[in-house]
């Protein structure tokens, strides 16, 4: 069969235009180091994916899942851009996808604000945008649908877990001093987890949230912030870490400070994501519980894109299924079943 081909230009992020006028076809002389011309089988769905970065184990698992699902064998041509935790890079990537006339743009927005202009540009160009993982605070007609996790529910679940944990330990009337290592401020996962946990916090007059500091979802920043908090407060009973990597950083700060953590220690550590390394940390007795944030979006995203490409309708919001894990469970066996 004679299959039609279409051509697109791949422009590395460094040379993307920010003003978004027309793209000139690069001259052969200057183009070689800057772009690559590719032939794409017309039958493939061309998807431009703007990823936040590689800040955490979760993010890496998320990237792998997307890449494994959006393959040519599965009917896709994926253009993947890593924004290295910078919103301006994501904006540039989206503008470049528009210039490339991709079939769909998938955006995992680093923070919720600041997307109106570029998503309006995508809409004006007639390219549907799917938000994945994190939300954008824009009019609903600027995106087709959102696939993600219910971060507020995760935060609430963590709060209720702590309620029970303290009750079982006979500490439900005691003053409990807490600190929070927050994710990137303004990101959906940060907003949801902070708000969800705060709901439960408000119900307990004896829970005192002494300080919340941004740890940017990274292990290094988590450690730095935890060191600062340990210097400032002698009486921390609970640390809420808004992702596993910050929890690993917190443990890295607590141990050299000659403090102890985990189920047998002085400081209870609650975390989010449930990556494999968090199972190792629970098995080692360093952290108490982790609330799952499922990064395996690839198959569901592929299903959404195929449905749309066939002219079908999809739900405006789709949540991933999630649970939680703590040190009362058979973690060694569960860990073996985990894909990330
Ligand atoms: O948006 C999902 C969050 O982003 C994950 O909890 C975190 O690990 C990641 O960086």
C-alpha cells in the first residue's frame, strides 16, 4: 500500500521562537545543526508532549510510561520535550508544537498559573490540548480533558492515616508539632496535598503546623529545607513530605543531626508517590507511610488520544487509581509487584 507521508521539523528548545510569528523553513546551510527533518507516516497520531522535568523518581516513571505507550507500533509519533523545571521552556515547547502542526499537544504544567495566552494560541491553531498530571488554571474550553491524580484526596488520606496512627499510639490528646516540606509552590500536587492535609489538621486543635517550606519535589532541596527546620525546631514530631524524594532528603538531614525517624524513631515521616525507593525506606524503618500517586499514565493517555482521533468523546476529568502503604503491611511482597 502506498502510504502518504507528512513532514515536520524538530527544533530543539534552545532555538524556539518566543514571539510565535511564522517559522521560516531553515536554510540548508544553517539548518543542519539546529533541526532534523523527519518523515512521519500519515497514519500516526503526532503528539507533542511537554514534560515538567526529571525532578523525582515519580517523574521518571511517568516519562517512561508515556514513552512506552506513545510508540509508532501503537500508532503514535511522539515529540517529547523536557522543560527542566522551567515554565518558560514549557511555553516555548507548546509554541513549537503549534508551529510543527502536531495533531495533539499534551502538557504537564509545572504550576497552574500562566497558561492562558499559549493555550489560547493552541486553540486558535485548532490543536487540542490534553493536560496530564497537573492542571492549568484556565478556562475549561482551552483544554480538551485532564488526566491526573486526586492530590487533595491524597492529602486528606494522609491526615486520616495520622489520626489513626496517633490514636493507636495513645497520642491523640498530645500536642503534635509538625512541619511540611511542600512541593513546587503553585503545582497541582502541592496545592492539593497541602489543602487536603489542612482539612484534617483543622479538625485537631492539638496538631500544630509550625512551618511549611518549599522543597521543590527534589531530594536535594528536601534535605536542605529539613536541615533548616531541624536547626530551628527541637520538637518536631511529624514531617509531611509532599513527595517521596523530599522524604529521602529529610531522612538524609535527620540522621546526621542525630535524630531518629520512622516507626521506631522520634519523628514520624509521611510521604506521597509510593515509588520503589519509598518501599526500601519503609522496609529500612526510615519513613512511616507513603500515599500513592500513580505515574503510569501512558496506557490511559494513549486510549484518550485514540478515542479523540477517531472522533469519540472523552471524560473531561480522569483520575488514576491510588492507594497507600505503611509499615504495618507486608512491604517486601508488595514491593515485588510494583512497576515503578
Ligand atoms: O505532579 C506529581 C508530583 O510531581 C509527584 O508527586 C512528584 O514526585 C512529582 O515531581
